[in-house]
């Protein structure tokens, strides 16, 4: 826009005189025919709201079962008998050292709002318009080609938005009318159309005639299938800003745009991929499966050159859109470990949240995250720390450096305990129980009246899931840490059942798998000598329960009053395992089974990947016999 850049010295001086409140001359000078004014930024920056999920944890202290009373701590944890002060105080029980091994919501786009400090700016702009500056600029724009003129008019409109000018002001009306006239000629590129549409939307809203006209022009370009990758990105960005789900025309345009974008996915640059996924997330286009899969595959191909911010945007969008690609996980496993030490900690917590939501129990990623946690945890926020530990706990992954990791975690808790949000702290400690690391040194604080009061939100009752987490923390100390004599959760806060609609504490039995097991089980026992979906007095639900008498014989339902021993069958569908070929139980399921054994149940596990291999009823009956009767005989012998 060279003609604008060479405005007469008198006009430039007038602009400079008012630059404190209206830096228009610099905006126009920096504006190029293909770019936007650097002073007017309408891009929406997505913010990921981090929320750790609800699950269980293990203990912090390592000692034998006959260890003396664990002392309560107020400021710093007191090491158990026989331990030095610098040793970790996470207790572990019978866990082998070999590693066995949790929707984010994004803030919507909001158009620029006028800063309070520029309250008198509209008056200055109006005075400029009535003088010689703005009229001369507009006259200069009239002689420029279509794209350059559109960019100049958009820049002036952007200044109106920046300084809070109303859409019905004289200056705004003139610029809007000239823009509409220019749109009628149809000689504007897609990039300039999108820029004009964003500015017009910020100035006039979704009902803007300019926005409607811009969308009509863009729809024609989309139908012609002549968009470049950058233009497609800009169109998606505009639609994410002003999309009307009730508009049939916009729905058809989106469908055509999806098909066009699919054909050029291989040409997309890393920034294009992240921007497109963000727009699709805002547009709630989770049904565009084919496009999302191709974008996810493209993300795996260019993952190495993604910036930290781009990785965060890609994973955040895929989580909201509920898309998971094994190739993207493979790319993360290949390239993440080498960049964790110098990357944004937010990237690490986002990666872990993605793994949690997709139930992706990646040994490579988790080991790298654990080692980085040991070295750099002090640089992470309390929420980022919680998300990393919660993910490992819920996916039941104990890293090889677990001793150092929990020692570092205890150090952080001791020094920054008050900095943790109460809900986040409960989720972190709860997740540790999944890994059999019991936070005994912090129970006195968590179960204190002061801390429980902090959990209340403006006088409202305690969240039910938080109460379930606290109950499971209490249950772990009662069943697995019998030497603990510290404060307990008040009885009136205990929950009666752990089953929830979101299945955060136990996964319900899969009906299809149960139907497959039901027939062979009835044949094996000689009748329906069992019951299903039984609730225990501690709140857990048992899939199938068999009761035995004192001699180890199976009792019919009518004689369950004479039960001497109980056998719990765990009919394990795929949703109880992490999403991997290693078939690891989720943390909540591992914790539930430990507690059931402590409650006196004999457990028999029937995983889907074993039972579904059996092709005949005879094989199924024999399989159940080999699973159940050794347990019954063992129970009978122990009696």
C-alpha cells in the first residue's frame, strides 16, 4: 500500500500529533496488501482450563506392616522409625520394583473490548474524520486495487473497534458502506474477505450485513474449490467466530470446506494444523471424522517441528473432539523425551491429560515425564504437578524412578502445601493410593476441620466426588495402613456407594461379556447359585458373588444366611483396562481389588481377552472351572 505510506507530511504530522490515543498512521504504514495491521489483532487465543480427574492414590512412606504408630505432622513430615530425615515417607506394600505400569474446557472467543483508559478516544477519531486526515486516507484508498483497498478499509474499521467507536457513528457507517460497495464488485481475495469479516463481526455482531455479504463471497470461493491452505485456515477461523448452527447455507459451506481441506492436508504447515483443529473444536465439528483423522495423522508427521504452544493447541482440540490416533502417540513417544527438559511445563501437563483421557498408558512418555519431574518439578505450578501424578495414578503406572519421584513430591507438598487448591490436592493424594503410596503424613491436615471447610464452595454442600475420594483415602488407611492412628474422616461424611454415573471410582460390569459368561457359569455350578451386582458394606459393587459354607461348598441363594466365605468374580470388560495391548488394569480397579481382598473376599478375575478366545461352551466351562474351583479349594483349606 505504497500510496498510503507516502502520505503528505502535513497529514503524517496530524496523525503523529494524535498518536497517543489513535496510532492510525503507524497502522496504515505497517499494513501491506497481503498482511494485517499489527495494531489490530482479532485472533482468539485459546486457554486450556486444567482440571485433574477423580481417582485414587497410594502411600508416601515405606515401612513394614508391623511399624509403630505414624506420627502426625503439622509443618514437615516426620520420618518413621528407622528412617532418616532425608528418606521418602511414602509407604509401599509388596509392590515389585519393575514398572507395571485422567474435558478440558476452552474459553470461547470474545471480541476486543475497549480499554477503560481510552474513554475519550471516539471524540478524537471523530475530530480526525471531520478534519483532513481521514478524508485524505479514504480518498487515497479509492485509487487502490480491490485487495489493497479492502485491506485499508478493514484497517480503518479495525481502528474503530480498537477505540470503541459505535457501529452507527459517522466514520464507521462510511467505512462499512464503502466496504459493502467494494464487496459488490467481487474483486477481493479470500484472505482479505476473512479479515474484513472478522472486523465487521467485532464491530456489528453476527447480524452484520457486511458479515453476511462476506460469507456469501467466501461460499462462492469454496464452491469453486480454489482455496489455498492459508485461505482455508482463515475461512475456518472466521466461521468459528460467527458460525450460526441454524443456518443451512453455512452448514453446506462447512461440509464443502471439509471436503476441500481433506484433499490438501498434506500441504498444511504445522501452524495450519493447530489453527484448523482449534477452529474445528470451536465449531464443535466432532462429526467430521475423516477430516479429523487426516489432521491427526498430519500432526504426527510434523510433530517434531511443532512449537510448544502448537502442541498444546493440537492436543487440547483433539481431547475436546474425542479423537485418538496411535500414530500421533508414536510421534510423541519419539520426539517428546528429548524436549521435556526445556519445554513449557504446560505442554507436559497437557500431554499427560491427553494420555489420561485416551487411556494411553505409554511407558516411554511416562518414564520421561517422571524423570523430568524429579529434575524440574520446582518449576511447575501446583496444578501441573497434580495433573502429572493424577494421570500416572489413574492409569496405574509406577515409573522406575518412583522412589525419587515421590520423594520430590513429598518435598513439594511440605514446602507448598498451602498453595495447592483443596480439590486439586485431594485428587493428587487420591491418585497416589492407586500406586500404593499412602499420604499418611498429610492425613491430619486433609481430615482436619479447617481443610474440610475450605472444600466448601460458598456455603454449598461438599461435592459428592470429593466425598468419595476422601472416603477412599480413609478406607485405604483403615484397610491397608492398620498402624495409622492419626485423624480420620468424620463418619457423617462417608459415602455409602462408590458407583457413579461417570464411573470415576469403579467401572460397571459389561453386559455383553456377562451374557457370555452367564450360561457356562450356571452349567458349572449346577444352577444359578450366584448373585450379580452386589453392593458391599464398604460401598463397592461386586460383579458376581458366590457364597460358601464352612466346608467350602457353594450355597444356594436361599441359604446365604449361613455364608462362611465369599468369592467375588470380576468380569472384566475392555473398559477396565488402559488402552494398550499390555492389558493393565486402571488404577481405580486395582485399588478396588486390593480393598476387596482386605475385606475378606476371594477374588477370581475373568478378563475379556482370555474369555473371548474360547470358541465352544465346553472350553468356557473348563476355563471357569480352572479359575473358580482352585479358589474355592484354597478357601476351604484355609477354613
